[in-house]
C-alpha cells in the first residue's frame, strides 16, 4: 500500500503507516506525513487491522470501528474498507461484512441468515455490528474511562445504562425496528438522530468527486461524529448519571421518614431524578409508587413540589396537584390551600412552589388527600 500512497506525495514524503490512506485496498487512517529521514519509525509500526465494507456506510460500522480502537487490542488499528473475502480473511477483526459472527475470531457481522443475537439483560433488540462490539468490549471501554476494574458493580450499571440510553437505538434503527408498535403513520419526521446524521456524511449523488478518497474521508468524519457522541454519553453517565442514581436511591430509601404514606420523596440535593426514580421503583419493587418529589430551588431558595409522571416519557402525572389550586399564586393560593407561603401551582398541576420546606411538604400531603 505504500507504493500507491507515495505516488500521491512528493518523493521525499511518506505516510505514517497508522495514519495512512491507501485507496487501492480501501484502507485509511488520519492523513499525516513525515520525511524519509523518519523511515526507521515507519518500519517499527505494524498496527492491527480492522475490516468493514466499502461503499455506503451507516452509524453501526462507523461507531463499531471507533469503539474497537478504544480497546487495548485494537488501539491505533488501521481501518480497511473492502468487500473482498480474501482481504477480509487476512484482517485481525471484521465487522458489518463477511457474513460471520464469531467472537473468538473477532468477526462481528449481523446480516447473515439465522443471526438473532441480542444484548441480553432483559433487552430483546437484535444487535447491529455496533451492538456486537459493545456487547463484547463495552465493559473494557467503560472500565478504562471510570478507572475501575471491569468486574466492579458500577461498571456493570454503566454498561447496562449506556446500552439502554444510547446503543439500543443504533441497533434498532440499523435493523429497521420501529420504536412503537403501531400501524399509524408518524406525526412528524425525525432526521436529526445520530444514525441519520452519520448517514448524511455519505457522498451525495450530485458530488462530482465520487472517488474512494472522498468516500474514506467521509467515513472518517462519520467515525469521529459517532465516536464523539458515544464518549460524551459514557462520560455523562460516569460524571452525572451514576452519582445522581446514588442520591435518588438514598432518598427513596428514606421516603417513609418523610411521610408515612411512602408516596413523598425529598431530594436532599437536587439532581436529575426522574429516570432514576422510575427505574429504581421497578428494580426495588416499590409500592405504593412515589407521587410527589420535593426539592429546593437554589435560585429562589424556595421549595418545589413536583408530581411524578406516569412514565419518564409521559407528560401525564401519576397524581397532579389538585385542580382547584392550579393557576393560583401567592396569597390567593395560600388562602385556597390553607397553607402559608404558597408561591404557585402550574396550570397543569405538575409542579408547585412554596417559600419553605414545611409548606411544600404540606402541599404534597394535601395533594395526596384531594
């Protein structure tokens, strides 16, 4: 491949092997050059090779290639884009092409007849090549990011959470699985999700340059986008999701100390709580379910009482604040409720406010009774 690559450059320049484009065999890495005086460095580098198909690409193989290169085994690997079986056979790993799923040989295709692999752990969506890479290498990638052993319970929690919130949609979209079971047409078009945005990197039919060079450059940009968003998700879950889960779990455990009903929870420190609450209620089999969550509004130093939604995606509350309170404010609301310090109740009843914790708790207790 260096013969082809060097013809593209001045005679005194060569491509670094692990940062090379070689379009005759559809291999590429980020372009970089060094002078011929650096040739000993070139000979020392013999990176592993990851294969995927050339031609139009999707999010799953772009992300799968990116994730593989985060592992110890395939760090710095070259990407080889081809459908030639003889070339694929020589490569260290192959994904999304080749018709073989065999983790023992690092073969991760999902198009072959009879393939029905799923992530497990309660998930039933058929995997794409990205899902296969995540299934087999996800804990290694996460453990490196959080700097824990792969067997640590937090690594496993993150592994499941990232699949649910990020990876599963990529698997489903690539395999043509609808998000909802319905015969009704969608009410709007969504072309802004990650899979769609990655797909837009494919060369447009009107582009005058349809060369392998342009195609591979586009795939490199697709890898960068998919990989950046994957790492953003991992780092969000490490930095924000996991600490928030611990806070919600502790507050949920203390719910009967707040009110004997067990239906009111108080956050001793504000954090994103909605998804955690629903998941922990299911995981811990909490009955009765939480109806109201109280937390301090740090801007106003007042307190909020928020009705819990029926599901994380729903706008409908399990038990909205009473209809006779909705839309009222300040003294008028305090007079109606008989509770001092009231600030407001939203017109939909999903949230209200009080100047004090005691007042917010009284509003929540009143909401349970009415």
